[in-house]
């Protein structure tokens, strides 16, 4: 087994675009789940509307730079639409409604009825040329040793991580403000916050909308990198990637989602590399083939999520015990 | 003479080889055979029109020939294939009205993709909306029976522990897959039992898995006073673990059981239906009645309802709450396993079939009232019928959307469900 290669692949994933995009997505979810205590199991929907809002704008002849604010606006509207009727519900009901709403949205987007707008199951491609045209980085490869990226990748990563930093700065300001104190109070004890005269429903709705807007940006980063949006990319699994990342980094912490995302993608690729190598070396015998690595990785992901939530709900670095949130 | 014969045979052989090759020569195609099947009568149907659509626009069409064969050359891609009902001769109709349109036919490079429209008597081209509705109603009842079986467990477990188990859909899959290994697998254990016999070990296995889950996972978590939210997220983790482990062992292809694969339609009270649907409905009604009697009449059932109502009070009146919860898990998972076998008989066995059902299960339990077993039964049937009947007015691909729409609307107007008691859920 080429240990160096496995480590380099894992490092590449840990600093690459998926890690940046999921850091961003998790920052949005962290605001909802970590700070406000909302169990939003449909976070992937905001990534979907962000990416589709942008892609459809370009497809209809608009500029990419117009598409980005439109995508964000779509996600804010989605938060309002989903949140307004459901945020009065208890946590478990909210989880059911949000995951159902996200699946409904995906099914509608892929339907032939919406196809004139969304191109159905084929999705929309090649809408981000404007973004790559701005790439100031000369052609060539950049990096250390065997860990190298091409100019396109470097440009994408620079922008992706810059957006992550901006989002972190924004969340820092937001959570240090009186607004941030109120949403944390809602997480700890909704009734107490209400008895102090706070409009709990309004704060929850705002948190859902802002988190959704950040999720939309994450969807756009992924979509721009792939120059592709297809409905079946936005499956519930993505929401639970973000959940795992938030819990890994520590819910309700500023840098938690970023650390969580880097660690998550490093481990995810590392596992993949080790298992692939193990199959090549024949350690599994005839028990497992190369095509089983993907599913097995997801199964281990599930075990990891269970273990984390059961034993380290405060994250790998967290120490606080305030994460024993209860929805009842 | 022998030489001539041999030559003719060789020519025929070449022709036989060439015919499928011809289809590939022009690239890819979608093909099929229009055949009227009524009991032992099989005859080709000529002149049936087939439309091929891509992105909502018509790309090609074809007509079946005297042998009932049709073939339409297309480039690789995903197509929507429709049969033109008006072109069917009188007395010939689709056996399954839901399959007038095949929304996603994937044609790969160089492939002559076969699709099948099952033709039979009964639902004819001039079939009235009422007959079609009656047919869909029966299909809806069958689907509702499956959803109801799968929903009771989720609702019961919620009622005694307060946990919404996101891994419940994968218990359904587990039942279906386990039955597959006893019924159709050539590998271990290679028993080839009839599916109704194979269902027994499958249900036992699923029930045992439910019990093991409670003992090894949920009870320790409750003891540590884990919050509801962490348990929800843990059930998600368990769902992924189960689903993808099943994928590793079962692989991605959908596979049928060996029994009840293709059945001819029968006509009951003027409604054309597949016999296995009737069996599924009848069997489910019996099981549901048994569950109802168990809950209402037996000591254990009463205890279950007592724990659901108030665990502390039940404990102090001498009920062994932990034992009741364990029984609930075993019964609920077993029913999910049974639902899985039924689902597998009705369609095919696939690694993510339970997850696809999960959102419909949610719709059913929320509709009936989360935590009420009878509500889950009613909700299951309502969802099943609503989903199938909706295809009368909306495209088939919106089936699930309809169910989820019912779920969302129900939560907004009557969150406690049809049969639930009013309580604070906000």
C-alpha cells in the first residue's frame, strides 16, 4: 500500500472544494442546529435552490453575478416558506416536515412538469464560464511535492475558502450580538426566552432563513466547481454530511464547522484510500470487491455519526456540556 | 441436397444473428412486443402506437407490426415512453393502468432496450374513469396495506419511547432482503422456499433485530438520559449503516422473488386486478385485526398502551416498562419485516426500497396521529389510496409529492392527526 499516496489524497480532499463547500453548508446548519437548536433535516433543499436559482438565471440569459444573489434570495424565500408554517412544531415533527419538504422539492425539480425550467433529470450544465474567465492564476500546477492542484482548482479553492472566511466573520458578528444571545437562549430554554418577551417564532424563522442563505452559497460553490446541477445530487445524504460535520466540530462553536469539514473529508478519503488499497492487496479475499468500497464507506459514515452523537455530542474538541439539547 | 439444406441453415443462422445486429447497427433503440394475454390466450396486437419523448418533446414514434413487434431507434439517453391508448383495438387494454407511461427508460450506448406494456382484457381503451378509478383504488389499497404494516411499528415505538425512528424504513428492507435469501438466492442458504414460508424466518430475523437494537442501543442511551434530538440523529446514523451494509451484501440491482412474479388479471365485480394484490390486502387486514386485538384485549397490549400514555404512572403501578418497550420493538420491527416481504412481492427487492417507503410511512403516521397504532393503520390506507388515485389527475412521477403534500398540510391544520389526542406539539 502506498501510504504517502493515500495521505496525499486525503489531504487533497481536506483542503479541496467539497471540504470548503461543506464547511460553508455546515456553517449555515450550525446556525440553525448548533446555535438555535432547530432540527432541520432538509438543509440540502437550500443548497438545491441556491444552485438551481443561479443556474436557471444563467440559462435564461442572465449573468452569473445576477444569478448568485437570486440563488440566495430563493433560499431565503424557501426558509420563509418552510419555516413559517412548521417552526411552531416540536423538534421531531420539524425534522419530519423538513426532510419531506426537501424530498418534495427534489422530486418536483426532476419532474417533466418542471423540465422546461430545470431541464428535469438531466440538469443544467456549463453556466459558470464567467467565473472561470476571471481566473487570474496562470496556467500550471501549484502545490508541495505530490500534492498539487491546477490553476482552475487553485482559483476555485481560493474563492471557496474566502467565502467560508467571510461567512465565519458574519456568524461571529451575528452570534456576538444581542440577536445571537437570544437564539442561544431559545436553544437552551424556549419557554424562558418567550417569558422574557422575545418573539421566539420570529427568531427561529430568521435563523432558518439566514442559515438557508449560507447553505445556498455552499450549493453554488459545489455547482460552480462541477459546472453542473442535477436534481439527484441533492439527496438527503448531503444534509447528514452537514450534520456529521457540525457535530464533529462541535455544535454552536464558531470554527466547529470548518474544522469538522476538514477532518470529515480527510477521514472520508483516508478510509476510501485504505479500503481501496486493501482490496487491491486482497486483504478482504473474495468477501469484498472494489465496487463495495463506496457503500462500505457510507456504512462506516453511519457508524461514525452514531458514535459521535452518542459519545461526543459536543464534538471532538468540545468540552462544554451544554449540548444536551432536548426537543421535548 | 444435404449441401442445400446446410446452406439454407447457415443462411438462416446468419439472418438470425443479423436481426439483433441490425438493431445495433443504427445505434440504439427501444423495442418491445405488444401481446394480448388473457389466461392461456396469447395473441399479438397490431397497430398499437408508441411515443418516445425526451425533455417533454416528441422525438420518435412507432407502430407495432403484425407480429406485435415494434422498435424505435433513438440516441442514447433517458426517455419517456408512452403507449397511445386510443390506438388499442376494442377489448384490449393495459393490465396495469399506472404503466401507460414509462417515465424513465434509460437507453445505453449500443443497447436495444426492451420495455413491456402488459395488455389484457378488462380495462379497455374506452375504459370509463370510474373503472380506471376502481382499478387504481384496489392498487391503492394494496399499497396502503404495505404502508400500514410498516407504519404501526414506527408509531408504536414512538408512543412508548418518544423516538421517531428514521431507521424504520431500513427494517422494512431488512425483512424483504432476508426473505429473498430464503426464497430466491442460489448462494447461502440456497433453500428456495416458497415466499410465504420464507417470510417466517425473515420476520423473525427482523423482529430479533428490533429487540437487539433496543437492548444494545436504545436502552443504554435512555439510561444515559440522551436527549431526543441525539436519539433522532443516532437513528439516522443507524439507517445509513443498515442501508449501505445491505447494499454491500445485496448489491444495487433490484431482484424479484421466485413466486408471484407475473400473474394474469382476474376480474372481481367488474374490476380487473392481479390476484396477489387481493392476497396482500386480505392478509394485511387479518394481521392488522390481530394487532388491534392484541393491543385492546391482551394484558401486554394494555400495558403497552399504558406505557404510551404515561410511563411513570405505569411503572409505579407495577408494569415492567423496559419489558414493554422491548416487546414493542420486537413487534414493531417484525411488522415492518412483514411489510417488507409484501412490498417485495408487490414490486421487487431493492436495497433502498425501505428508505423510499420511509417518507410515506411518516405521512401515514402523521396523518393518523403519531403514536396511535390505529391511526397508523388508517393513515397507511389513506396514503396508499391517495397516492395511487392521484395518478388519475396528476402525472405518475408526482405520486410521492402528493403523499408528502398530505403530510405537510396535515401538520398545519391538524398536527395531532386524525385519531390523535390534542397535545402540545409546538
